[in-house]
C-alpha cells in the first residue's frame, strides 16, 4: 500500500483502506508544511501511490504521520 498525503485530495484515507486488503507493508509520503506540488503528486501516482487526506483539516507535518499510522493500524487490526 502506497500513500501520499495531499490536502486537496478528494480521497479520504478511510475510503482507500476499505477498498484494499491488509497489506504486507505500506509506504507513506508526508510533505512539507505547504504540501506537495501537483507535479510531485502526479509523479507519485505514476508509481502507484494513492493520494489522500485524513479529513478536512490540515495537520502539521510532525503530527500527520502519527495520525495516518494510527488509522492504518486500527483499521487493519
């Protein structure tokens, strides 16, 4: 499972997790405070990453990985 955080995404993380089987591993890209550029998002998508947002809030880059990892572990436990 490959994920890239993007505050302008239309995809919520929980919806992506519902569609995917429990992965053996996952990769997570969390960008800088301003987020990734559209070119960076498109490049990640070309390598099989799913863009997502956790909710309609934008989290600090220090907090976002903890929130995502917690949600993934909770969903697949």
